[in-house]
C-alpha cells in the first residue's frame, strides 16, 4: 500500500495551516510530531476526507483519493482529536451506531463490537452510558470505533491523550501488533509513545514538514550534541540564553540539566545518548515556554 501527498496546502482564510506537504507512507507506523498549531489535526482531517486541501493531490496506490471516493473511505479508521460522543448512548449502542455508519455486515457487528471492547479493555462497561466514562475510557472507546472496520489506513489524532501509563503501554503494544499490512499515522506530543514503535517520524512545524525519517536516523543528528551539565542554580538563566535546555533537576544550590549544544557547554559537561525527546527540543525548543520545561521536569 502506498499513500502519497503531493504539495498539499491548506489555508483557512488567511491562515496557512499546511504548506506544500509532500510525503509518502507505506505499511508501517508513522509518528506525527509537532507542537500545538503545527498542523497535525489539519493533515489527519485531510487524510480522513473530512477536510479538502486548498491545493495539492493525494493518491492511494497511485489513484486519486477523491476519485476512489467511498472505496478510499472504506479503508479508513479515524480517531479525531475531539471524538464526539452521545452521552446517553452506552458503549455498545455507540459502537453499533458507528458500525452502521461504516456499513459493516450486520452478522459481523456484535462479534466485532465484543472483540473491540476487549482490545481496549472496556468489556465490563459494554452496557454503561458514556456520560459515566472517564476521559481515558472515552479515549479507549474512540480507539475501539476507529478499529471497527479493520482499517488498512488508521489515522489517530493524539490517541494517548488522557490515557494512564498502563493504558499507554497497552496502546503501544496494540499499535505494534496492528502495524503489519497497514498504514498507521498517529499524532502526539509524547515522544515516548512513538520512540519504540514508529517506523518513521514526521516533524511538522508551522504547517511545514521539516523531517521525515527513521527514529535512529533522527537520533544520529544529535550524536555528540546532548550533554549533562551541573552548575550553580544562579547560572540557569545564562544557560537558557545560550543553549536549548531540556530536563532540569535541582540538587541543593545546584542544577543538573540536559542541554543540547554543538560544542561542550562546560568543562565538566558529559555527553549523553540522544533520545527522541531531545529531537523534539531541538526542533521546538524555541517555541516551548521556559516555564513549560520547568513544569515538565516535575512530572
Ligand atoms: N477551522 C479553522 N479555522 C481557522 N484556523 C484554523 C482552523 N483549524 C485550525 N486552524 C489553525 O491552523 C493551524 C493548525 O491547526 P491544527 O489544529 O491542525 O494544529 P495541531 O498541530 O493539530 O495542534 P494541536 O497540537 O493543538 O492539536 C493553527 O494555527 C490553527 O489555529
Ligand atoms: Mg491537533
């Protein structure tokens, strides 16, 4: 399978949300990484055919997706960022409704619903109304509906938002299991969600595609550039001015910090093995609030 975007641009009036995006997806898991407003949802909505691009073409196996029409949509599973639910529906009723929308053969529906509820660990809640669900449970129900038609192309917009750590690990394992014979695109801010499972990572910033590469190739970029430094807390502001600063740790009057710098930032700085979160900082450090970095460290 091959999904190809050629110079896709999306404008909302004056705002250019996507600019000239060209990329190719074949079977595998693709992590769409970018800060708020980068264009991730816009890109996924275009691929899910709920939004039309202003310019550019999209082909699936060399055929224009708008010519393929329902044949394309039948291949899709889509988890929107804000998955709307009818609060008075039970999980079961909701999945029946989605199954009908997707045109699943009637005789398969009940078995498929039970299967999907089991996959997202919601079987005991089958007959419970959605208004009683927690945020994470709703998210899991959203993942279940996206998988109902066994989609060849799975589009997940921040699928792990609201999931607790245990469910995040289960989700990661599920995606790895599903990855064969499918194209899976998932957007996230959480680099650890995709570090281990993404075959490729796409970095979006201000509507532009900055990188599409395998995780290890991205990490190679930062070889010899990630450092552990220790310095008096009073010098922290100076450090922020000169370098991209990641996690910091207060130790008495001193600060230990992870720093991205092309040259050794201080005599006692020790080289670290780059991680995907360093890549995130490298590309987006300038748009991240210092406060946010501080808060990040406390979680
Ligand atoms: N319906 C709309 N009308 C006008 N501008 C929009 C609309 N939807 C999105 N935008 C703008 O387009 C840009 C990209 O938005 P998008 O929702 O695709 O970003 P995102 O990467 O999904 O962000 P987030 O991480 O916050 O979900 C943003 O600047 C946003 O304000
Ligand atoms: Mg979004």
